[in-house]
C-alpha cells in the first residue's frame, strides 16, 4: 500500500502501524529508558519499515530540505504539510494512538484528553554533507515526539544532558519526552550516511 492512499484509514493503519499500536495494547511495549520512574524518556514501537522507507523516499523526491527557517534551533527539515502527509499523520496516528499514550505515561488528566501539535510535524535530516548535528537546547513544547525512520547511518542519536543518556531508537520506534526545562538535549554528529527523524511538538488543547 502507498502511504498516499488515505481513502480507508483502517487499511492504512493495518498497512503501516505495528500490531500493538493497532490494537491499542501498549502496556507490554511502552518502556521508560534508564532508571524507571526517573528519566521520563519513553519508547514506543510505532511504524513498520515500509512506512519509514516510503516517507523517506517521499521527502527525498520533494527535495526542498531546510526551505523553512521557523525555529530557534532550526533543523534541515521538510514539513509533512508540504508533502501532503500532515492530515493522515494527525488523524490516523497522533490523535487515536500517540496522544492517549502520552496521557497514560504520566497519568495526565484534563486538559490532556485532547492534544495538538505546537507548530508542524516535520522530517529532519542529518548527514555529513549538510546539517550533521544539533546543539544542546530545550524544545518549545510540553512534550516532544521523535520517530526514528532509518538506521543506515553511523554516529547520531539524541543526547540528553541532564539524564546523561544517548538514545538511539530502532527504525520505526518513537521516543517522547518533556520538551522544556528538564530535558535539554541535542543531536549527536552523524559520521556516515544520513539520519532521518519524524518530529512533533505536543501540547494540550485547551477549549476556548
């Protein structure tokens, strides 16, 4: 199935999401890295390899990396909106599957029953020919979600300064963590190949 085929959301989810995510039975696959109850860096197997490969191919075909300079710590990125993948990612992945897991991980109540993306979902690329790392920083979000899209590179990974942890998720695996104050982090240099990550900045959606 092509990731552009969004006519049937149920078939789309079956084609690209892991079985545990599809069934919403995440208790056995949601893990906190490091010292349990202390790091607040969680991992979750989200996508299969087919989705990861197709999304990378779609970004590389589009090719306009780093066209939007929109963040205090900019990445060499492409917005999902620019490649027509924003709506399906929100409707078939974040809202039904990821947002509830975020609320569950920290036992969050209202207003976390509804969540939204701070700015844009985007794919970031780190390689030796362009942006190869990202300095230590805090994200402008309450929760950050990062999905690893490939593992054909050397170096890389996300380093959390206070936790003294280097996190290198598996292909298709998401990590999520607090964005502000406690989780200053950066992208370690890629020394060979290219690293691709799908990033979302999350906050609760307050009713107006």
